[in-house]
């Protein structure tokens, strides 16, 4: 099984990469999409992340270099960039972990490589955007679904689902999101994905859209 990962310069990629390193998973191809943007965190966020065993103080590139990991770098953050797609064609990866960079369009989805996404909600009940906040409000918990990406909104075949208690802090986006998605990544990388033992999603479900700031604030207050 040949597995790659596409990283971007954000906290989620930092958590993904550090969990991969800590668990000594072999990744065949590491790709870094980096347009030079700077991701800053408060001291409080950095200390909170340490509780979940990942470090936010260093960039993704610094982490890669510190561990002497070989990677291919592109100077953009766009998953659909033609240069990236042409490069992926040369790799013949079975699976590629997607950490961000936009919504995958038809051309990249038509590659033989299957892209694995870690969605912030349990599908099909929580498809769409900002689902962590809706599930905190509705169920007092959060969930992550790993699935194979395909055309359509969060409708791919499911690899696994994991439920988590809601956080006991306010850093839902910057710390808790990277933490529980990366924990789900660990579970996926322990599997033999070539078995294709995936669950077909039911067509019915619930789709959410970007949460209203007041509802988001209420959800965050419930975590304190």
C-alpha cells in the first residue's frame, strides 16, 4: 500500500504530521503546499495543544526539517493546482491524506489515487460546514468521519467514525479540531486500506452551513 499526505501551513497539518511521527507510520510521499503564510498562536493555545501531545510553536516545514523527512514543496496552497495534479500523476499513490487546500474538483478526483478526508462530523447526520459546533449544541459532543472523497458534499465511502467528548476549553478550531482529526488519522493509518472494507453512506442525512456567530459563541461558552 502506497500512502501519501498533502500538508498545508496550518495547525491541522502540524497535528497530523506530529501524530504520524510519534506513531512511526511510514508515509511514502509527503507534499507541502506552502505560500509563505504565517500561522500564529497564542501562548494559551500552545499550552493547550501540549496537553494533546502536539506542538504549535513550530511551522510544518520546521517539523519536517527537524525530523529530516523528505518532502516535495510547492509555493501555493491550492489542491486543484495543475502543477500539483501533474506531480500526483507520477506518484501512483493508492491513498493520499488530504489536510486542506480547497474543495477537490473533478480533475483531481479522477486520478487513480483515493483521497482520504477527516470530516468534522459524523456523517450522514452532520455533513457540511462547522459541524463541530452544531454537534456540540445538539449532542454535547464532537465527531470525526474518515471517508474517501468523491464528487458531492461529504458523501464518500466511510473508513471509520469516532466520537469525542466536547472540549473543556474554548480553542475548538485551533486546538481541538486538529487534535480529534489527527487521532482519527492514527486509527485510519493502522488499517489495511487496500481491503476496501468501507461503508457506503446512506443518501439521506443532514447538511449544515457556516454557523451563525451567535450560535458559535453559545457553543464555545458551553465548553468552558
